[in-house]
C-alpha cells in the first residue's frame, strides 16, 4: 500500500510545481515584483541569455526592478515542460520550451522545498537556435565572444 500512496503523490507534486512555475512566469508578465521574487529561494540564481548574466538573487532584483516598475517585465509562456523529482521529493528539476518576445527559448531550473513549499533555486534561460542556423549565429556573436573569452582567460 505505501508504494501506491507514493505513486499517487508524484502527480500532485508535479502539479504543484507546474502551478508554481506558471505563476512565476505570470507574475513577470504582470510586473508583480513581490509575487515573482517570493517564488524564489533566498539564495536563488538566475542565469540569463547573455553570457555575463549570472545573477545572484539580490543583484537580479536590482537588475529587474526598473522593468517591473515600468509595468512591463517579460512574458514567458510554457509550450511544454518536463518535471523530475528527487527520490526524497524535496528537490526537483525541470526543462521547458517557452514562447517569449525572443521567440522560442529554453528554460531549465532547480526547485527545492523550503518550509514545505516549492521555491525556484536556479533558473537558466537560453535562446533556442535551430542547428541549421548555428553557423550564422556564430558569425553574429564572434567578436563579442572572442573578447569575453580573452578576458575570462586572464
């Protein structure tokens, strides 16, 4: 019987996680700063599409606040999402395809339970590039990347 109970809990946990992530994206679309950041852990990290964007929570809040204050942050809508739970059901990870102002992007993240509630601990946003367009993209970003590579190697 406990195995059946465990298997019944998994869909409920996944639903709870999906609801949280959808609400997080909606809070950004509605420029609800407090709601958006309340869904993240105190030590959360947001990794953006620019290679220099590795935001610790307080720095990310400072970066994002002017966007939220203008009443327009960003709008991400999940097209598909996969959620995975750890065996102890206290951490989870996910990946999602998103419809955004940058067209299709990929998001992935890590969640953990904090005081019984799921919170986003890390989120990584990437612009999805079809394989047949990679050569063009490399040309577009080559100068920027070469400068950044050289500075990081020093």
